[in-house]
C-alpha cells in the first residue's frame, strides 16, 4: 500500500503539464511516509518546488563523501583548513532535479523495511 502511494506520486511528478493542485494532493498522500523516512534517516528538512518539481533535502553527509574529501587532502588538492571545515559538517543540502528521484530512495527504503 505504501509503495503504491509512492509509485503514484512518482508518476504524477514525472508527467508534464500536471496542475500544481494535483501535485500538492499527491504530496499530501505520501506525507506520512516522508515523515517516517526523514525521521529514520535523519533528513532534517525537505523542500519541494511544485513549479519545477525539484527537491532540496538537508541530509547527513555520507561516509563516502568524507572519504573522498580525505583522499583529496592526501593528494594535496584541498588545504587542511578546507578539510577541517568539511569534516565539521554533519548535514548538507542535496538537490534532486526531480522529486521522483528522492521518492526512488524512499521506495527502496520501504522495500528494505518491508512495510507492505
């Protein structure tokens, strides 16, 4: 049931010339799932632009990105100060060019926790 709501919302956000009211309604249908996902995955904030269908999420910095910054530092491509500033960051804004891309991650997460 929850994955069906996610799939329908993804379809609505992938279609062209969909009324904003329809997108807002689709968003409301997945809001409880979004809240649970955000709580469990430490996503602090989510902003969805219904006009261009982009999403911004304030998400934790992933370990892979931290490792990439350390490698850049080891290779001499970033300074020690830049590395320190980056390592202090616990969260970062991630832009999704389509809200449906963000929903893909939620759909995968739902399959993993098997809510259906």
